[in-house]
C-alpha cells in the first residue's frame, strides 16, 4: 500500500513534468531517472515480458531483441491479446515522404540492404509511405530544407548486445518517425547473408514507422490484419530466420495506417534546351493542389534528395547551365488539399 502510494505520487509528478517543464528546475535529474526507470521496468513486466528478457542498457531497457524503452519515457500501453496480429505503437508518422540518412561508415552490404529495404516499403502499392535517401543538412536559401528524419548507423556509439542484430526507435508524439536504426556489426548468433540483412532492415524500418512485433502482445492490434501470420516480417526474434519481406498481413497493416492519399505524378519528363534552360512537365494528378520538386544533391560528399521547389501547375522550368546538367536528377510528388503527399516519381531525362 505504501509502495503503491509512493508510485502514485511519482506518477503524478511525472504527469506534471510532461506539461510544465519550466516549473521544476530544482528537481535532481539523477534521482528522477532512478525512480522513473523502476516504473518503466514494472510497466514492461506488466506488458507481459519476462524479466529475463529485459536487458538493462544504461539509459534504456532492451526487450524482445530490439524494442527499446527509454528509462525517462513512459512505456506504451497494450491490450493483453496474445494472438499474433499486426501491431502498432502509440504514434504514427504524420507525413508520407520520409528522408533517411545512411551513415557513410556503414559497411556496403548494410548500405545496400538499407536501400533495398527502403525500396521494398516504397514498392508496396497500397500505402503512401515513401522513404528517400538524403543526408542534406545545409539550410538551402530557398527555405526548403529537408533534413533526414531516420538515421541508419552502426551501434558503435551505443553498443547493443551481441545477440541483437539491430535496434530501432518508434515514432514520437510530434509525428516524426523513429529517429534511428542502430545496426550491430558484431552480431554473432548466425552468419548473415545479404537476404537476412535486407529482411532485417525491412523489419527495423517498420519499427520506425510504428509497427511493433506481430508475435508479441506489445502494441495495439491493427484492425483487418490476420489472426495469425507466421510470414510477417515484423515477427520478433527472427533475425536469423526471416525469409521474406512484407507479408499480405503486413501490407494490410501499412495500407490501413498509411493509406494511399493521392497518386504519384506520371509521365514526368525533363528537357534541356542544350543551352541553359531546364523544363519539366508531368501529367496533372486528380486532386492535386500543388507539386513538390526534389533535386538530387551534387555537392562533394553529399548524397540524396532535397525539396527544392513547390509549384501549383504541372510544369516547371529553371536555369541550368549545360555544364551542370550531367547527373542532375529530379523527382516530383503531388500534394492534395489535406497536405497528403504522394510517392515520388523520378523524371525521364531527355538529354
Ligand atoms: Zn523488432
């Protein structure tokens, strides 16, 4: 009784903490972390995880191979239905086109796996999710900055246990995707093939998009998904055994949470006049209020795409000197009245 009263007081305190951070400057951070960490641990156990499966990693608990619970955050609630079903966490990403940075220090096989996994999510035709590669931080003077939102990196700065292949974060209350995927280059329970890297990256990016493990009770069941799905790429504990990408049930899950809002532009053509003018045209998309034009980055040491301009018509032209056109690339998306953005379509280059 005394203990639960104490917990209640701590919980009330944290409820206050979350809404009025400027009034509690005198609280000592270290004791806060300890109390909160105990609460988080209890709640993880309440979610149905066994204590032996919970690893204390210092600033967070690692559960079920690759689910992380921050000691300073609140674990997400779940129902207690143990039937395998596609599951989601509390928050969704509030936009469709998501920039991903692949750390240059990653081995090439993991870079390839990440790019292939991004393409796999993008190729799912029933949802609007589109992941594109970028590492562009430079605040472009037109004001259209598009920073990477998910960073894919090794675990060297924050090591994972050798039995954990990777760890990802979930989306946050501000509508952003999970901000990073850490890959364990010392993972040793099995020999990794490129296919396993690929399937595991699909899985980890799925966490960044809100998906929990299909085969555990953590998270909320997504309506319309099957009652059992041994093929789900989001099953946990499968780092060495995954053998396919998104299952039919996984596709239902992502199509349900991130439905296709507006179709992507088609027939995107880029012409160059051979002198210094670039012109782009594409077919108008029904329901489009505007179009976003993305350019690839042509600076040394930079890769990826950034949002360059927005247009309300289905054409665009700009000055582009002939000497710069080689390797110049563009993609176009359509945006509807609600701000939903389509997937990206890359131009055909007529030069
Ligand atoms: Zn996982």
